[in-house]
C-alpha cells in the first residue's frame, strides 16, 4: 500500500559572490593594470535518498534550507571561495514536487539517488576580465548571479509489505500496536478503524518491514458493505496477508454442553471456518489476485482460553480440515503479547522468501 507523509520546504541555492574591482599596486608601478578576481560560485542544493530514514519527520522542524553564498573576489586576481553545497537526506520512496504546480520533479525509488535541485549562482567576473586595447582601466566588475530557489512538497509513499485483514473487532489494530510503534484507535465496537494504519516492524537494527491495518471486512465488502471495500485496494500491493480470526467467536462454544469430547472445539472451528471463507470470498470477488497471495491465518485472543489446555489446538485441527488446508495456523494474544514476536519473525522470513 502506498501511504503518504508529507512536508513543505523551501530551498535556496547560494548567490554567486561579486567580482572585485582592483588595480595592481607595486612599489615601482603605482598605476598597475586591473587585477580584481572573480567571485566564487554559490552552493548547490542536492537531495540524496537513504534507507536509514523512515519518515519525513525532520522536515516538520526545519523547513528552510539555504546553501552558502559564494565569496567576494579580491585583488591580485584572487577568486572568491565557492559557497558550500548542501545535501538533504530523504527516505527512499519520497516524491518531490514543485509546491505550487504539483509537478513531479523527482521520484526517489532507490537508495543513494542524488538529485541537483537548485544550482548556485555563478560568481561575478572581476575587473581583470574587462580589459581591452581601448579600455585599459575598467572600474567595474560583475555582481554574482542570484542562486535559484524553490518551494517544494515532499511526499513519502510507504509500501506496505504485509496486510492485516479480518472481521471488525478481531483485534487487528491491537495487533499492529503490539508489532510496531503504531498507535491506532482500539475499541470493543466494530469499525473502530476508519482509515488504514501503517506500522513499521523492526526485526533487527536497520531491518524492518511495513504492516498495514485496514478497517474490518464483512460479507458484501467487495460490493461496498461496511467500510472494507474502499480499503481493499490498499492491500493489493502487499506481498503477504495476515488473516486474523477473532478468538472471541469461539467463546460460546466452550460453554456449550455437549457429550462428545472435543465436539465443542469442532463447532467452534466450523464457525471460524465459515467466517474465514466469507472473507476469502470477498477478497476473491474484489480481485482474485488477493487470494493467491501468501497468507498466514492467525487466531487472536488466545488469552481467553488460558486454563483450557488443548482447546485451541483442537480448534485448529478441525479448522484445517474444514478449509482443506494443512497450512499452519498460529495463535496469539495481542492483549498479552504472547506469540506476537513469533509472528513478526515468521512474516520477516516469509518476506525474505524463506517460507
Ligand atoms: N482478550 C483479548 N481482547 C483483545 C485482544 N486483542 C484485541 N482485543 C480487544 O478486542 C477489541 C477490538 O480490538 P481492535 O484492535 O479495535 O479490533 P479491530 O480488528 O482493529 O477492529 P476494527 O477496527 O473495528 O475492524 C478491543 O476491545 C480489544 O481490546 C486479545 O488478544 N485478547
Ligand atoms: Mg481496527
């Protein structure tokens, strides 16, 4: 999914330094020729993309970037020093637009791309340049050229690697808040999440991936029921889906009186399988490619079954039979955090193609 973080900044290149008016003065040649040096060039402003930065946060605090002006030329034909360039580091995925026209000036899609955004002004020529046979003592020099400036908008479009899907209330937002530093709204009513949330999951230093939590899906979502379908497009570009099942849906089955041992788990699994298939149907109806993505099925709220040893294992066994898949089903508790790190690492391995 592409997501946007944005900032507006102003950049200015340095002005060229003015050229110098000067005449040689030596002990035995009191009226020497012109020897005013040229002004230095103004500094340029460059942007460089790096993978080390995940946000445009820095640009909230510093909005104006100006490269140094070129220095004055001086006598004895000495050129002024050039102004220093500046390099602005931005995260990969940043698009730079001209603020007013929104014209895209540069799209940083890879690390270490470097773009010259504005060029410093040329230094003015000193009077030494203006001598000619008829004009021996020029008393003028050029001013430096002004540096260019630009107002820019920077937009960061993150690409989510993993999409979190499931019914409303399954605990998707709670899970992303555990996996990452994202702090979405969490509540015990459906459709708490109204817009997608992104979270960056750190695996090790400098290794991370992006997870997207989207609003809950229900039957008919692909045709517009609930909030889900508007957001399905955001998971179209993810590599992996995590299908989160709500363990609370199993609660009524743990208390149902039944003679046959294990039958409760079977009824519960039937219910989860029904809900699971509903969502798969919606994904398929929206775009069949969504159902061919690598998927991890996870039962959340395992903490509700602490003390009921083996119940969830039984549920998983029946569930796999019901959906005719032996793919592993994980269980975890977003509330206590149990199993969350395991899932984070499993997803990382899958993204690397190891699973
Ligand atoms: N017991 C328990 N409750 C949980 C767990 N995870 C989430 N919840 C609760 O379930 C409710 C729904 O959680 P959310 O994270 O808002 O669910 P969601 O899937 O994002 O819901 P929508 O945004 O409406 O689609 C909240 O009351 C959570 O506190 C869990 O692991 N165990
Ligand atoms: Mg939510």
